[in-house]
C-alpha cells in the first residue's frame, strides 16, 4: 500500500474532527483511492473496538505489577542469596536514616481554601479528568484513589453549585440531568474532598476549571 | 448489453458496494435499518446512469459514484428528518448487521490492545477514546506532540501486525 497525503485525514474523519470542506474532499478521495479506503476501514474497526472496550486500555496497574514481578525475577536470578540479603539490610538502614532525617525538613502540608471562612491543611487529591476544555459535558469525572474506606464528595460549580454527589469510587458518572444544565461557552470548576471512616476530612483536591466550547 | 459490459458493471458493483456502504453508514449511523436499501438504490442509479450514457468520463468514476451517493444521502435525510425523530433506539454493540470480517478483525484488535505496553495503551486511550488532540495528549503525558504521533503510529503498526496474522 502506498503512502497518500490524505492518510492524515483518516483519524479526523472517523472522530468527526474535520471541517466540512476537508470531510467532503476526503470522502471524494476515498471513492477514488483503494489504498486509503482499505486503511479507513481498518482504522474504523480499531477505533470502534477502543470505544467499545476502553477497559482493555485501562488495566495499567495490573500491567505495572506484572512488569515489576518480572523485573524482580530477573534481579533474583542475577544475584546470589547472600548478595540479596546484604542489599536488603543496606536498604533497610538507608530507609531508617531517611525516616530519621526527613520529618525535620518536611514542608508543611498544603492548605486548601474551602470557603471564605474555612481553610484546611492536609494531603491533596490528584484530579485526572476532565482537566482541559471540552466540546461537550464530560461523561464522567475521575481522580486518583486515596485508599480503602474513603468517601469522596465531588462538587461541580460555575457561579453557583451545579451538582454535588458522594461516592466510594474514584470515578463518578455525570447524570444526564446535570449535563443538560451545562451550557456551551460556560466555564465550570470541580473539586473533590475525601472523608475518612469517621467522616473526618482527610484530603482536598485543588479546584480545576474547564470550559465547554461554543458550538 | 454485451458480455464485456456486463462484466464491467459487475466489477463496478463489487468495487463500490463496500465504499458506498461505508459512506452511507457513516452518514446515517450503522444502526439505521434503511442503509442496505439505500446502498442498493445508489448502485442501481449508478448502473442506470452508466447504461444511459450519463457518465461521460468528465470526472473519474469514483467521483461520479461519490456524487450520486452524496446526493442520495442528502435526499434521504430531507425525506426522513421528521420520521427519524421517532426512530427506535439504536441497537447495542455488537451490531447484528456487522459482517463476519469486521467481527473477526475486532477480536484481533482486542487481542492486540491487551498485549500492548502501558505507554501505548495510555496514548491510544487518550487519543482515540477521550478524543484529545495531539497537543493535549502531549501535555498530559509530558512528551512532545511529535512523540505522541510516533507512539500512536507505532501502536497502530503493532495492531496491524496482529490483524495480518
């Protein structure tokens, strides 16, 4: 199959990102170019499979764990038991020294402003998605998990609070009813707070903004 | 009609049916039950226009077929706009009208995706699933947009390798 300059239009066409003019140009082109049509069909199947099975791309933790396990196996086969034991003792000593020194130099925990009157000091929560401007209301909100037995409270606001919900997962689907209240051109912010088993506030994320682009 | 002409028309149908089908399904949605009828109708129009001499070779045959396809799609949308408001809910994946070839390809893609290294999975997830552009993916991963293209292209190469098995 030869390389054709129209190949770069394939993704844009399938993801509906081309301008009307480019879309028409590319459509006319693939009626004339067998190579591009074959690639288009193939890419269509790939993208649809990804869209229908995103979980195949999300199992990152599992993969990292197996990569670590194989690395460990390689290390273990390279060193003798005595060398490994010595390395273990050295690592333990290093950890003790670090633990003894670091707390004195530790920076204070970050502060988070909750309201005009209320400020807390604590650990942060990393927000994953959405963190950039979008064409349409996001399907879900996702952040990094803190641990077990944590309840998260998410708040989405523009000039006032639009939606507030709690969950024990690190991801929440945005209800259709809320999506319909989100308007193109408006800027929204979202924040997640984490509560421990006794309902004490244990962490707060920064407030991340995103804008829904004008249609 | 001569035997040669009949063979040429048969060849034309074999060549353009999948292309017209792709274009129609993209425009109307794969779940639309009228797609197949519309494709057959377009092919009949093409054959008829060639037989009556309406295609005079001023443009390429592909452009001629494309023009007829696009006009018919626009007419269909105009005719059906009101009706389609009350169309049934789309059927869930997998689409029952999906060809065996596509189902097999999709299985191979799934296999290839599950074998990819995390860096490729991550870039495909952001680029194709979340539909971020190259620059946005680059900002997320802390790499250059050029690197994003390289990662996407290499991941696609690995998937294509699986498809060819």
